């Protein structure tokens, strides 16, 4: 979006530059590419792999060993199907915003048609729910709830500011409980899911900061738009700062031992570095750093419990 509509010369009622408009003006456009992603990327394959891995980790934590019984395989397949449906649905609802924020998304480039995307979402969601039902009624209910949140996120929840971010953080952390539930002990995934939710929440706010131009064009009241860009950076940084003592609590309380503690201390050092970057209004590397923190946190849990 150019600065003609929301430029940094646009003033607030006090005559000062509008900070949100100024942020939009300084955001660099998405880099061009000679090779746009194919239509199949609408399901976000890397995210699906991460979701399946989270389900597996939840199962390992509940079982106390590296083993994938049949029920856990089905739960992983269910997470992939439900995630594909949710990701595709979000792209369908986000089409106009993606024309500005992510012009290489498959729907924007025409790599997949609107009808094709609807077919992918419907088939994937149906298969995901069927796989969950095959495991247990409990898993089906969890899967149905997660899918419902994913489907209403873009059209309803994304404009609800922090509420939308919280909803996504909970759903994104659910694979850990999902995997544990699949093998019969859902509680084993609760503490890991709570820890993961903090990182996912910060990541969602970072994504909102990146998406301000498109979200502003659609009138979405995300955190940086409704509260201001500075508030967006502060909220993301504060969430990560709160993660540090929360991540240490299981160790200090004696729930987890020194193997968990040794890795989580390293994770927290990286998180503190991200807090400093976000406090300085720097987005570069934040999402990648959060993914590394998530992976390292899962490693700490596995090393302790398996």
C-alpha cells in the first residue's frame, strides 16, 4: 500500500504524524521472485510438519518413550488434515490482505483457483476429523474445536486484537495435548502446551506487526493497529519476558529435572535477546528466532521425559 492513502504525512488530531501510518510507510514491500510457490503450498507444508511433530512429541511425553503406536499415527494424520484445512481457509479469507502483505501466496498468483482451494480445505478438514474419530471421541471433540477456531480466525477473530492472537496461540499449542490424548494421557501435554502458547502468542503479534499494511487496508483492528505499533512491540516483548519465569517454573518446582533446566536456560537466553530486539522495534529474525526457541524447548522436554 502506497503512502497516498495512509502516508506518514497524515496527521493525528494533535498534528503529530500518525505512528501506524508511519510504520506502514517504512515497511519494505515483499521481495519479488522469479519462481512463485505452487498451488500445493497453500496448505503451508512446513507448518503441517511442525504440527505433526508436536503431536508426536505429545505422544512421546505421555508414553515416556520414543514409540508411535497406531493411534498416534492417526492423530498425526489428523493434525495434518485439520491444519491444511485451517491454513487454506485463512488464505481464502485473507486474499485481499495477501495482495499487499504476501503477493506470492498461491491464491494471489493464481497458482490455485478459489474453487480448488475450497476443495482442498473441505477434503483436508473432513479427513482430519475422520482420522480423529478413528482414534477416539475425545480426540474428535478436540479436533473439531481446533478446526472451528481456525475457520473463524480470519473472518472473525483476527479483528478482535489480542483475543484473536490468544485463540491462535492455544490452537497452535494443542498438538502437544492432541498427541498425549491420542495415547491415553492428555494431561502429559498440558505443561508443554502452556509453554508453547507463550511463544506462539508472541509470534502471532510479530506477524500482526508485519501485516499492518494489508490489515489496515481491510480495517482489521489487530493489536498494532488498534493499540499502536509501539504497543504491538511492547506486547510481544512482554509476552516473551513473561515466558522466561514461566519456563523456569517446572524446573524450580521440581516437576522437571536438571536436563530440562540446562536446555531451558539456553532457550531463555535466546528469548531475552529477542525481547531486547523487539523492545528496540526490530522485527528482523524474530519469527525465525521464535521457531528455534520452540524446537529447543521441545528438545528439553523430550530429553527430560523420554
